[in-house]
């Protein structure tokens, strides 16, 4: 026997299942978390709290003529994209699993 909430979820997921798998709106799910994580990493990276790593960074930055900044920016963008896509797929999979469990329970 299904509760009213479970029946509403089944109807909702049947109607929105494919739409929620694709689309730009779903990027808003994981984007804030990813941006906060990247900002924290960049602040930690440039804060200089670990003196030895900071000395190594500055010595390599002088020899590579500033090639480190583009690498950090590319890595930050890759982290944002990965976390966002992972959270989208994870949330969709969780809803799909719940949907299939409720259908099995219904029968």
C-alpha cells in the first residue's frame, strides 16, 4: 500500500523523468557547492599558510613565467564541471531508484 506522497512522487517522476535528465536548469543543483569548494581551494592555495609550499610555488612561478595561474584556473573550472555533473547524475539516480522501488512496492 502506497501513501499519498509516494503516489504523488510516482506521478511526478513519470511526467518529469526525461526532462530532469537533460537541461540547463539542473546545473543549478551542483553549481553553488562546486563554486564554494573552488573558492575555498583557491583561497587556501594563495593564502601562504604553508611556508615551504609557498616558497616552492613562488620559485616555480618565476621560472615558468607565470604559467601556474592558467593551470589553476583550468583546474578550478574542471572541478566545478565535475562536481556539478556528478551531483546532477547522483540526484537523478536517487530519484530513479526511489521511483523503481515504489513501482515494485505497488505491484
